C-alpha cells in the first residue's frame, strides 16, 4: 500500500458519487418549474414532454444507483422501485393526448409521495447517511407535495400547470440543498477517515 492511498468509508464514497446526481435532477426540476410558470398555456404539452424527460432521466439515475454504489439492500430496493416508477411515469408523459396531461397530475402526486416516503424511510433507517437531516426534510416536503397533488381537486389545466410549476421549483431547490448537504457531509467523513 502506497502512502498516497487513503481508505474511504462506504458512506463517503456514496456521497461523492451521488451529490452531483441529486444536484442535476434538482436543477432540471427548477428549470422545468420556471418554464411551466412562464408559459402556462402554450407550453402545457411541451411541459408534459419535458416533465417526461425529467422523470426518465431521474429514473435512469435511480436505477444506476440501485445497481452500482448504494451501500445497503434497503437503499437498492427503494431506489430500484422509485426508478422504475419514474420511468413509467416519464414514458406516460410522451403521449400526445390531452387527457394524459390531466391525469399527469395524479401520477406526479403518486410519484412525489412514493419518492418522498422512500427517501424518508431510507434516511431514517440509515443513521450514517451523509446529509441525513436534509434528506429527511426533502422526503417530508416531497411526500406533502404528492399528497396535495393527489387530494387537491384540480379542475383546470391552468391550475394544474401552476401547481406543478410551483412544486417542481420547491422540490428542485430542496434537491439542490440536499446535494450540497451530502457533499459537505462527504468532506467531513473524509476528514474523519484521514484524521
């Protein structure tokens, strides 16, 4: 073993590999939310397609994480299920039927609720997870947003786009905050291992 070799904890390695992924999905959510709010009428169909792209990208990242660098079986299973659900919803968004956009609100709500619960459960069950507090907070916010979209009777497409745009921005900002929290905790774990 050379003097340059540094032992790294599994949690530090996980944090280094995932914080950028969380940041990218957060940025995508914020950009999509702004687009939806700026052009609510003419961009409704485009927003459905962009949201579909976001869900597919997010699902792929989650599936890759499930099969590569997650430390525990519970993380892998939850990431896999969440990734598959995101991919299914993303593919559904590519339909050009106007009815699918109305139904999209329900699927978005279910996705956010499931994802929030999955993140909350995973962060609560793994005490050494970097950015644990932020992940728990993000899980709660995501689950609440999902419940509101499922329960709130959305009667018009304009209301749907407004609600989805606001929630996308909130969720995206929370993902970005979580990403930087995970990065900070990764540096702290590195210092503990080296020190």
